[in-house]
C-alpha cells in the first residue's frame, strides 16, 4: 500500500475554460488582461480540472474507473482512490 500527495497539483492541471484576470498594479502594462493556461487554487473549477487531468493520465496507463464509483480507478495491479 502506498499513499501519494502531489504538491502543487492544482497548479499543474490545464484549464479548459477561458479565464482572464487583470494584470496586478505595479506592472508596466496596466489595464491589460492575462489568460490562464493552468488552474489556480482560487478557482471553483480547479478541483474538477485536477481530477480530469489525473484521470486522463491514469487512463493512458491502463487504469480504468470503477463503474459504481467514478473517483476510484483500478487495473490488474493498482487500485487508485482519488
């Protein structure tokens, strides 16, 4: 049995929606906006983005979801509970 905790997992998941934020004051280009490419802790959709990112990578490696529990994935050697 092994437990893994991924640091900065919320910052690694790509974001699927278009999310823009204003450049903070103190930068040279005031009044412009930036588009996010990765999730942030503050966003409501971040947990979903992280789960979908992890699930997609596990599916590529042959680990499939259990039908009755969507956050549990299994292969012939691995059981993954998210």
